[in-house]
C-alpha cells in the first residue's frame, strides 16, 4: 500500500485507519475496536451497517469474491473537530456471483476520525452497480 505523507501529526492516525481497513477486508472482528461508539457505516446506495463484519455478509451476496487494490491514501485535517478525514482510493477486483471476473472497479472509502483517533463515520462508494448493469464495463475496449 502506498501512503502519501500524512499532514504533520497525522501519521499515527493514518496508520490506525489503514489497520482498520485491512482488518475490515479480512472480516476480522478486531476492526470494531477502531470505531467510536455509535459510528456510522454507510455503503453505496445508502446501505447502513452496525459493524464492519456486516460488510462481509453483504459482500457475500454481491460478489463470489472481492478484494481491494489500494492506490492511495489522503488525509485532510478537520479543524472543526481536531480530527481528520481519511480517504482510501483504489479499485476492486474479483468475481461476480455468476463467476465472471472483474477488475478496475473504482472505489472510495471516506473515514471521519475524531480527535481521540476513533472512526466516527465510514462512507463507501464504488462502481459495482454500474458494472452489474453493463457487464461490458468489466472488459475495457
């Protein structure tokens, strides 16, 4: 994973968020330790989850398998809260439920981190719906 230098004072925060993302992708229950009480997890389409483990259950209905290829991390200080907003950008790759492979499915994860280092909100966006509706997008011309 390539990480662009975090703003001064935010390197440790970025490391924590990266650990959360890796644990979430592995469906590790320890990912919950990085979330503040009452944290919101909102996926494409407005789907809300109470815990990172629920994401894996949802993904199992949408993909035969899926993984992230992380391309970059961006950290923006949030002067209003003393925390930060961390963006994780990259592509998803894997296979649809019917076994067709896909790659290059763009995603953005946005995590709001409080001054205590705990994530208060996770927003996730990706191109899966577009690619499901138009399978030709999985094979760029």
